[in-house]
C-alpha cells in the first residue's frame, strides 16, 4: 500500500512517568475510533502503563510488543523500552522518572533511523531532571538532525507562534537577537507554513522587542537597528512579512487572526499569550528536521498527576497534527520528484511573488482570506 493510503505509524514517547503523560495517552486511546487514523506505538513500560490505568480508574487495553516492527493496526501497541522496576511517585520529578523518559526517547529516535515509524509525538518531560537536556527540539537536532536546525511552532486553530530566542534569560535576550537569527527563523517558519501546513502564501507578523516598538529609539534601538532591517530583507526575498508590532496591542486586539503566523522575540512574549488561548488544545510542532515531531502544549503538570483531571485533547491534537503534516509533506514534495511538475512549481512561485509584491504599510494589518485560514 502506498504512503498516501496506508495508516501512518505514530510513535509516542511516554514522557516523565511521574507526570501526566500516561494519563493523556491512555485517555486518548480509550476511544478506539482514533485507531482508525493511525497505528500507535507507545515507547514506555507496560508495568508503568498498567499502574497508571489502575490509579486513574481506566481500562484502556494495550498490546505489549518488543519491537516496533511487530506493531499491528487496530490496537494500542506498547513497546517495552526498559524491563527494570522503577518507583512511581506521582507528582514528583525524580532521577528515575527522568531516565525513564530519556530511555523511551532514545529508543524511539533509534527506531526512526531504521524506518520503523513515520511521525513522533512526545509526552511531556521535566527537562531540568535530565542532564544536558535543553528540550526535545535541541535533543532531536543533536541525534538525527543531519546538520539541520529545528523550529518549534506553537499552534491551534486560531494562532501559530514561533520564537526567535527560547530558554534565554531576560537579561540576555537583547544581545541574543540578531538580524540573521530573525531571518533564519522567519524563513524556516515560512517554509513550514507552506510545506507542512499548506498555506499557499503565508503572512507572518513580527513582534517588537521593546515596549511600543521602542518609540523611535527612546525605549530601545533594536527595532530600528535589527528587526526592521531583517523584515525589509525578508520582503526583498519575496516573503510576506509585516511589523514590528507591539506585543500587548497585537494580542490585545486579537490581530493574529489576520496572519498565518506570529514570530515573537522571546519565550514569554510568545508562549504566554498562546497558552492563554490554547492551553487545553494547543500543539507544539517541530519543523525543519527530517522527523515530524509534535507534542501537547502543556507540560508534565505534576500537580495534577494521578488525579484524572488533565484533558487529553492536546495530545489528540498533537497526533492529528503529526499525521496532517506527514501527508502534507508528501503532497507538497510529490510534484517536485520529476522535472515538469517541478517547473510548474517554480513558475507558480514566481507568479505569487508578482501578485503579492506590492508594498504594504506596516501600520495596517493585512486581512487573511479564507484560503489562508488556519489548518489549510
């Protein structure tokens, strides 16, 4: 069966075993309807999964396998990534629970190199518990990135946000922002919107660093010296990039509805408004790497572990998004596999550049047409 019609094989790592990873996984697959869309392979521990099933009062069935090649359709396949006993201390990050998360992730990445699944969904971890671990994106980059850099996009039906800097102390942000970094992130974002999310002519809003866009240098010069020059050069390359916009006014007026993506300068500037509107259903998507990776937007949520109160919809959406991106990439890449369709793609791209080449004033928010709405 060809890739377009077969069920995608979705690897799911169990995350920190003392967090809510198993809860959202077991809840998501309690409804067998999701098995019609994919063949799931949970990388984890049958003993830990059974413990969570019991504590949560769930009865989600799963089949234990020793190798991803054994995964079968119409069942929740649970691949044993370690046999040793571990203590479960719900709500408390421990070295044991962190190592359990890392073992599952390492096994999954190793299996990806063997072509044993199509996309990866990662349940949350507590990265401070894992030595030299700076998040899933950086870790996957180092293991299978092949020299490429990943970009995390936070997304739901209404909003897509990416960051120029991430996990940088506030005092170091201004120094970390460069014209080249803004351009690199914006171009990765643009390509992801086109190829992975199938937005034909993406429009990206760029936020300012300083309050009120620096007020012509009174509150900072980064807008004039770094951000605006980066935007102008991106426009010169044919990208539909607008800004910079003051973050408070931009989100306060819900102006993100007029764009296909928002490029924020630092962690809290992008993450805080996103989680305010999309905590229960948001998705983290890593683009720019060979492997399609998604995750629920929430963290390990230790305070809720074992209580049965965490909504599984974010994990479901992460699975749906991974499948969509996997199929979108196939559909986007297929015409480029032989010369004539490739020529058509190139000509179409040039026509789009001409069509949207008229300059637009930065103070006006462009309106997004129906064919550019989220989830195109």
